[in-house]
C-alpha cells in the first residue's frame, strides 16, 4: 500500500489512459487455467494470472484428525495459503507468517459459503494453495484455483466461486492491480463472488475511498469476476470433454 | 452404467457446479438442488434425467458404502475391542471383535489382525452420522477372511461395474484367460492371486486399461483382443 | 510426517516381481522413471527448475542476496538448502516446521552440491571479508510418489546451472558473465534394497517397504562426492559395491538429462 507523502511515486496511468503494462482501467491481465495437474491430491488446478503462478490441491472429504477437530454434525473446511520462498522479490523465509494465516482464514470462510458440509459429519475438506510466483492479487487467484480444485475433486458445491481485485491508482478505480500498482496505489480491494446467488464471499479493503468510489469498485469487481468465472467453466469443460461427452453453452 | 452394445448412445452432457439443470416441472434426484423454481447441479458431472428426476453423476467421487457391499480393507488402527479399517472411503470402518471369525478371548487383538493386514469383509451397518461397521462373520457368496497371499490394486469405486461387466462377463473372461483368482471389492480394491507373476502382472495391466477407458464403447472387445494377443505371445515364447 | 499405511503384502508382491527382474510399473530394476526437467520456470527467482520424476514433481528455486560471510570463510559465498514437503504433495505431509525427513533430504542435496564443489564459492565474494553472495536453494514439493532425493538434486543442479546473478537488482556492476561459477556437474542416484534386490529410483510404495536406501552422489569423472544410507535395515559390503557398479551406467545419462534441460552441450 502507498505511503502518503511518498516521494518518487511513479505515474501509474499515462496520458492515453493506459497503465504501465498497457492495459486500460477495466482490463484484466492475461489468465490461463489448468485442472487436474497433480496425481496424489483428490483435485487440483494451476492458475497463471498475469505473472502470478498459483497451484491448488484439495484432499477430501476425509476424516478430520485429530479427533478434537471434528464437528459431529458437518465437515470442517481448512484452507492453507502459503508462499514459496522464491515466489517473491525478497526471498521469503519458509514457514507461516501472519499475513498467510489471515489469508488462509478468509479463504476458508469464502469456500465454506458454497460447500455442502452437512453431508460429511466428522470430516474435513482440505484446500492447499501454494503461490509459486507472486505479482499482486494472489488471494483472488487462490480463490479461483481452489474453486477449480474443489470441482475437480468432486466435492459438492452450490457453485464455483470466482474472484477479482479492484484498486485505486492515480485517483482512478482500476481492475486487477499488478504489483507496482498495488505498491504505489491508493486502495486495494480483493473481492470474491458466487455468481448463481450473487453473494459476496470474500471482501477486504485497505486504502482510501469515498462511498461512491467504493460502490463503483464493487460493480467493476463483479464485472471482472464474471469474466474470470467464464474462464473457470471453460477450463473444467475443456479438460473433461471427450468424444462422447459434450457440454451445453450456458 | 452404460451397456456394451452397438446402439447409438445418447450424448452425455457435462455440467458444472451451479449450472442450471432443470426447472420446477422436474424432481431432484442425486447431485442436484432447488433454488426457487430452478434446479442446479452440485457437481462437475453428467446430467441424467430418469423418470423426470434430474440427477448429476459426478465425474469423480469418493466411495461411500452401502450395507451389503463387499470390501477389501487394511487395518489402520488396533483398539481395545475393535479395529479400524481403511476401506478407501471418506471414513474408516469399524470392525468389532465379535464380528471376526476367531474367538479372541483374553488374547491380544494383534495376534489376529495387526496394522497393515488385509481383510475381506462385508459392510454390515451405516448410521445417520456415517459411522461404518464391517463384519467378517456374515454368511454370503464370498467367504470373509484375512488375506494372506496375492496382491491388491485400487481403482475408483465408480469403475468397479466396468471391471465386473454385464453379469460378470468381463471379470470371468479375465480370470479365465489369466488363470487368476480375482475378487473385486465394491470399494474399488481388487485382489488378484495366481501361480504366475506374468499372469498377475497382465491382470493388473488389464484392470488399469479398463479404469482409463471405462467410458469408451466396445471395451469388452478391446480387452478380449488384448488378452488374445497376450495368449499368442505367450505361446510364441513357449515355443522358442 | 504421518506414516503411510501400506498393506502387509506389498513387500512380498514387490519381491515376487523382482525375482523376475520386473517392477510393478513395468520398469527394470536399474531403470529410472520418465524425467521431465524444465528450467527458468519462475521469473521472480534468480534460477529455477521444475522436475517430474514419474509422478513425483517439485520445483527448485534459487534466490541470491548479499550477506555477511562466515568468519572462518571470509571470502566465500554461502549455499543453503531447504526442502518444503507441502501438504498438497501427500496426505502424509503436515504443515509446520521441517520434519526430519525434510531436513535429511535438504542436507543430502546440499552435501552433493557442496562436496562436489559444483559452485565455486570462492568466486562469490562481493567485498572480500565483508560481503558475499548468499545462494538460497529452496525446494518446493508438489506431488509425491517416492525418491525426493534424486528429484530434488536434479532440479537443484539444473536451477543452479541456469541461475543469473542479480547484479542489477542490488545496483552492482559486473563484467563478463552473470552466471554462477560452475566447476562440476554432480548427480545423485538413490537405490533401495528390498529383500535381496536392489532397485534404482524407488516409487513411494517401494520406498516405504524398503529395508534400506542408499543415495550416491558422483561427479562427471565418476568420483564419489556424497553418500547417504537411510532406512532401518542394512547393506552388506557386496551390495554396496554392486550399487556403485550399477551406478556407473546410470550417472552419465542423468547428467545428459540435466545438460539438455539447461541447453548445454
């Protein structure tokens, strides 16, 4: 996040309204998704979002251990977000840190909102997300990857969850900030969304926005997230379509 | 499960979680749910409408037992008067000392079954909280026992019907060609025993092919060809 | 790390196959699984490589930064290796501080690289006595089906071979090459003893029931640079020498794989 009164803050939007990587204010970075890429896990996915590289794996439902963790009425959801030491500019010491703990928590809660937990008492659904390369927006990419891995694992869900972040750079609201924009921008708002119910499953914000800017941001985030949602569906369908399985265009 | 014949099959439609699969004129079967007047899918799977019930059959699912299922499991825990058995499901199964074919008396449980031992058993009870109980003393076609020879391989439980085939046709064919004893657990664990490593190895290979090609038509013929080729090659080797 | 529960007949099954010179996955006893090795995977890192060895898959990432040298080697750069057994790779791996298994793999990889003098650390001084390059080798395991030793080693070597020293990032001038000073190309091979049989590149199943395990690190001349015996069983002397003999035919082809992946002749 930016520091007020910082010197040498680079210009993030040029005279033609283009950002430092040539994008318009409402343009997503290039995104690529692949499903079912790990052998051991029950479900898995790989997402490249701009320069982010994220891999997600799901184990479960499986019996929760140790026993005291079990909920006798429904499954628990445990998401672990972790960054590889080489994923960031300055090598990150292996092991947990407070930021990862917080992100793990908000991700777990987001996934819980769509998972059908009563069907699996005493069980756990474990979602592991590893960031192999980071360039801002990793928690949104984590939601997208985790959602794909859950579908790939055959875990019942009301819907896929999709996500996209919005921010404020040079006073303007912009979709899908990259690292420099996040570092020098004025606000960052990660957002995750369940399309079929229009429910907001994850929402965080830090920075400075007026109420009007905020509402505009939510609208823009939804638009971005819906584009990502289409890509998620396409990634799942293209993996499992075969000669005698077809898909309907929804 | 699809039958292996030459009919033109209707196209199977893949749906995703949250996809619309029906409306209020239909009823929900497995894998689907109502929101208002619409029916949505819980899974990535194949939409199947039977008798106006909308079902979604997930592409991948974990085995969950029905009472009466024959399962092959591995002892994962030894307690005071019971064992816990890994039956390749979400939960382990409970095996009580009273449900094994031996009289335990005051002896240690590990004298009869220890960690890592394999058993052939039947699912005797499943309750509302999904506690699973298995038994080795129920009567039935298959003799329940501790497995002490042969090997096991595991495939997804959903592919088991393909390995068995229509009225057992596929599994009988494999057993005959390869001169092996094979027991297919409903939980996807398959036990193979035979005199010859080559035959056991080929049986593993065949089952792996069935697993990877379960969706395809003409699978029985494909497997028959493979078995015939293998038989010929064996003849050739013998005559060399 | 939790123990994998392998059924009690797996060992017998593997021995019966081995008697016929076969393995469950149709390999011969001295045959490696398919190896896919790609370098420059993580652009944030100074060097990187991704390997799949059969169904085992991991990424090795190299990060470099200036550091204070150790007092007893004031002019030498520092290498340090870490292995993360991520929980996604196997139900046996739990998050948390490195387990003894993770530490052993990291130290065996480190030993092979350090003792072979693969990287000439004397050439990694920035200001002799004050500032040297610290080279972090971080191995991140994604999928586990046995033999993390060899997978980690091959990926680490490939990553080091294709590392670019981040002079620009730290506002340093340089002349000539920005690659690491590499003097040797070691490889490591891991063998398991199951009954009386020795097999190379064990799968998870083979590794779990093995009586003993031996990892051998050799350089391009076939000289031994590192060795590690693992497992609760033991080797007879003849078995040890037999492994070294088998290894003579194996280490060069592994080296070729690494060179290919790095675009080196």
